[in-house]
């Protein structure tokens, strides 16, 4: 009698493992770098979550970005930000830079000191204080500067077998698209993968991500993986993005805010399994608490860890029955004991609410004026003189450093310094920012770091600087107004 094997055949993976240079990422999924979020604590939760699935396939978890300048100056906070858990592999760091020389120095430091296994370069930031300097999403417009930065990073990293990837947006706005050019340049220069957020800088987080742009990039970039990013809120969205664009993997940001178990869903989905996590409120509360404990460990400070968890509360509780009183108290929690007391007040037996807990979360906002250095759009390349200086130009000789904190946590970063004009690209109008330091390269600044939120106005007025409205009120990435840990 023939033996009939009734065990279900293992499901076929939807995509092969993602190859990023020498690294093999079993699940073709990347945790998007998010300043103020993707620290060691959050990455650990995400890792634990994908390890809990039947396939156990792990993703690539990218650190929140640090500026090259702060890194080479060895700011203690920046050095802490690039730490990884002992078991974290591969270790990944995202760098922000506007200057090839500092980029090279930062990459050299990372690889010679064996501090990372992967380096991602940030060319997508839409924050005005960054684009005003020609950084982030504005930078790929200057083809030669983009090439110099990517080339410098690859040159320094490749002897150590550390792959460099590029993360970018579609362009400055729909009239100034850069992603095809930049993607091909990155490929030619030896980048190991390119990731595209399907929005322009002008869109910020508004509207919907254009997945067709990801498909087009996949057509343009043939020899390295193309990763799709934007509006993945569920494992099904991730599968759909792959189906529609042909991308080699997905980068997931806001969808996992308050929902680190999305990485379990993603690992399962890409392994071909229908398994999904639908936690009860009790399980969510336990995850939230674990997150808080990891943050306390990360900061080595209970109050700081508890302050940080506050911004995650609404995301964790989205859609669950939890009264406004307890929600409000949780948003002010200042110790693990207080957290325990408040979490005990929730109905732990409440089941996963389904749709109300799903869908979009995190920042959305509206289109914005893109503030650029004066004349930025006039040419696609820097002049030879500017290029020789790595892209930085200071008309007044005073240049301003962009600290990690300035960019990532909302402390005032590069400031408008006196009179000048910035171009608003979204509308073609001249923006209200009045920089005279339009070309100031933060990476070449002589000062050690940007001012902190609370001191920005004080310090800038003291030295005759003129902070913009944005510098005074914006908290950059991540920290909603008023929740910046340092008061931004
Ligand atoms: C709070 C927050 C912080 C972010 N910080 C960074 C960052 O440090 N570096 C970066 O390249 N992108 C950053 N991003 C952009 C994300 O990596 C991602 O590209 C974007 O959120 C779109 O993906 P999503 O729709 O999956 O959220 C940030 C986004 C958010 C919401």
C-alpha cells in the first residue's frame, strides 16, 4: 500500500531572500529608519516578533538616522544611537550627510571600528530645515554631489564587505523628479540596493504613495535590488506592492508604529503562510510594557524611557476600548510602576478589534512648500568650485552644523541666518525662509552641534542668528509638537 503523507506541503516563499551585498535577509522586509522610533528597543521588539513565526525569517532592521558629522565628532548621544543589541545581526546604521568628505570619514569610522554590517544613506528627508541646506530629499537634484556622497561611502565601506544602500524619494516635486537618475547612479557606483518612498518631498506624507514610480524604478535599475516603500499598513499591502511593482523587497515604516508584530505578519506572508497576529488588548498591553522596559534599558534612565513610551501609547491602543482618562494618564506616565497600574485598568480580555485597529497610522499631513537653497533648481550639478568644496558654500563664512538631534528629534537645526531667499518648489513660489546661508553645508560647520529645541532661540539671538518659524516650532521627524524629549 502506498504511504500517503498527509502533512501539508510547506508553503512556497513569495520572494527569495533579499541579497544586500554579502548579506542575505531571509524575509525581504526592511524596517524603515524612523528617527525617534527605530532605536535599539523598538528594533528588538520587531526582531522578537518575526522570530516568533513558524518560518522564523528575519528582516533587516535599520537604525534611526545619525548625521555623519555628529558621528565623526563622536557625540556621546550619537554613539549610543548606533549601538546594537549583542545578538542583533545584521547591524544596520543610517547616515545623513550633505558632504562627501564627512560621509567618507563617518563610513570609515563605522567600518574600521566594526560598528555596523550595513550602511543606508538618507536622501529622502522632507523636513524644511534639511532641504533648506540642499540635504535629504533635495540632494539628489545635484547629481554630482549625490554621486560624490554615494561613491565616497561605497569606496570606504567595500574593502570591509559592508554594503551601502540608498533610500530616496521620487524627487523634489512632480516637475523635478530625480529617482530614476539617482537609482541608476547608485547602481553604477556600487550601491547594494536602492529603496524608493513613492512620494515627492513636496508631498511630505500626504496623499498616497505612488507605487507606479517604484515599478518604473525597478525597470530602470536592473542589477541590484529595488525596495518599495510607502503606505504598507498590512502584510497584504506588502504582497500587493510586490505584485504591482516587481520590487525585490519592502520597506515598512509607519505601519509598524504601535504594532511591532506586523513583522510577524510580514515574515509569514512572504513565507507563503496565511498566519496573522491578532493580539488581544492584554497581549498588546504586555508588548507595550516590554517596549517601555527596553526603552528604560536603552536610555539607562527610567524617566526617559517612560517619557519615550508616551508617544507610542495612542498607536498601541488604536481601535481598542480604552477610556480617555486612562489613555490620557498613560500619555503622562513617568515610571514603570505607574505604567503597570494604568495598564491593569484596561480590559485585558478585549479581543483584537479588527478594522478600527488597522489601516494608516502615524503622520500624514498635507503637501508642503519645499524650501531650498537659492538657485538650487537652476542646474542639475554643482559648479566645479562648489563641488570641490563638497557642496558646501557659505556666503557669510558662518556655517551651521546639523546635529542628529536637530534632524531627528526636532531641535532647531540649520537656521536661516539673516536675509536671503529660499525657493518654494511645490508652488514655484519664493518661500518665506530668508537664508543667507543657502548653501551652508552642515557637515562642514565649525560648531560641534546644532542648538537644542529649547535653547535655539536663545542661542541664535545671542549670536545674531535668525531662527526661522520652522526652527522655532517644528519638531522635525517623529516627535509631535510638544513631545520632543528635549522640549521641542
Ligand atoms: C516618525 C518618522 C521618522 C522618520 N525618520 C526617518 C529617518 O530617520 N530616515 C529616513 O530615511 N526616513 C525617515 N522617515 C521616513 C520613513 O523611513 C519612510 O520612508 C516613510 O515613513 C514612508 O514609509 P511608510 O509609509 O511605510 O511610513 C521617518 C518617518 C517617520 C514617520
